[in-house]
């Protein structure tokens, strides 16, 4: 699975939130400043070529459906991100946010509780 550009990720976020649909619907879902319709249409076609979407012709238009689940993309992206920037160490990732004061002690306690509760299941 290939890493998406920011523009492609924004389009996929809209597509995932709608669980598929038409370009016009995706455009409505995007935040300002919205890209031109033709730009979004090109982005969607690229996403189809990359294997993220499939299309179904309905009349004069196409309905697009995600093939790749959002959760699967997030997992793959995070694994690559942590590998590239934090030597594949999630500990290093959390330490980075702690050093930058981007995560509180309370949030760290919540994370520890999540880990401990998952182990006991």
C-alpha cells in the first residue's frame, strides 16, 4: 500500500466518512478552501489507479467506493511513520511528545491503563 499525498489523504478522509459516493458529495465534505471539482476528480481517479477506490458507472457519472479501510491505512501509515522517524520505537514516539509537552501525565496514565487492560483480556 502506497503512502498518499496530503491532497489524496484529505479526499480519502471525505470518502471514508461517507463510505463512498460521488465526487460532488466528497467536495461538499471537504473543508475550505475546497479544491476545484476537476482537481478533486483527478485526485479520485489517481486513488482508483492506486487501488484505494473502485468505481461503478451510474448513468453519466461514477460512484466510488473505498477498497482500503481507513483503519488499515492508519495502521500502515503509523508503522511507517514510527519506523522512519522514531527508529520503530513507540516508546521514542511517546517520549518525543512528552519532551515537547504535547502529552500530559494524565494522558500517559490513560495510555498505560489502556495497555494494562488490553493485556488482562
